[in-house]
């Protein structure tokens, strides 16, 4: 089946290309990181649902072709591949995680794909105890800012089951001084969701960083607080 999946995905996307949507969606991606066909979200999901039923298709087929598909940089092709791979989550192994991790070195270069990974795929490895949180430690210092972003976004999905939030805060603490806006957004998002579940513990962590962390992290983390609550995390004037 070598090359067949890649061609099927490409033909599906090309057949639904919409130049008006390409222009529209490009506005959501800075640095010119949207290279796509202009498919809607529904079309992407429908494509994945249809193509995953290809006779003889296996997880290994998708993983074998993943490099060629992702390295092409077409937004919808990568999105469909991710959703198709998710359908085989019962077959995930540590080797699957290793292959998916390698994608960041040549193809995951936008916040949307980083968040699909973090919200829909990577948490499955943790939930099934295929890997542990410590497997993400090298990601925290990755040269790819979107790989760093994927870590706190992934941890959002385990907040319901993970009892030790202090452990999670300690794990992502190095991101509190990260230089990139996209990482600030992902980290702040994680802290906001943690605050919803354990406000006291989260606020203790935020107080530690309120005067030194990038303001965007604090803004995201305190977004759902009352005005009085937000006031506690205003940066002190020097």
C-alpha cells in the first residue's frame, strides 16, 4: 500500500480546494504557516472518517507514510493523517509515540497541529499508560516551539485524573520563562484549566511567577477569575 494513502489524502483535499477559504484561514496563522487547500473542519473530519475505511489499511501503513505526508506541509493532509491515526489508538505503542514525536522535527510547524496532537492524540498515550509524563521532558527544551507548546496542552487532558497538580506545575515550570508567544498561550491555557479544578493550588503557583513570567501566561491563566481575583496577579511596579 506504499504511497497509496498519501495519494488518496491528496486527491480528496485537492478535489475540495477552495481559494477563498485559503485566504480566510491564512489570517489565523502568523509567519505564513498555513499552506493548505481551504477545506472546512467538517470536510477534514469527513475525509478522515471515509479514508480510514480504505480496505487493508493499518496503523503501520499510516506511520510508514507519515513522513512523506507531513513533510509536504499541506495543512489538511496532515490534519487528516492525524485523525486517521487516532482511529487506531487501541494499537498505540511506545514506538508509535516515538514516530509521532519525530514529526516535530520536520512537519509540525503551527499551533493548530500542535493542539490536535496535545488535545486529541498524545493524552491517549498517558491514559493507556504507554508512556509517563517524564517522556515529555525532552520536549520542554525542544528547538521547535510548537513541540514545547504541546506539552502543557497535553497535560490539560489529564487534569481530571491526575491528583498531584504541584507535580505538574513543577514539570512545566521551565516554560514560565519561554521566549515564544505560542508557548505562553499553551502554558496559560493549561494553568487556566488547572485553576478551574484546583484554584488554591494553582494560585499559589501563579503568585510565585506573577512578577517574572510573560504577561500573556498570567492573562490566560487568570482569564476566568473575577476582577478582584485578577488584581492579585498584577505585576508589582519596580
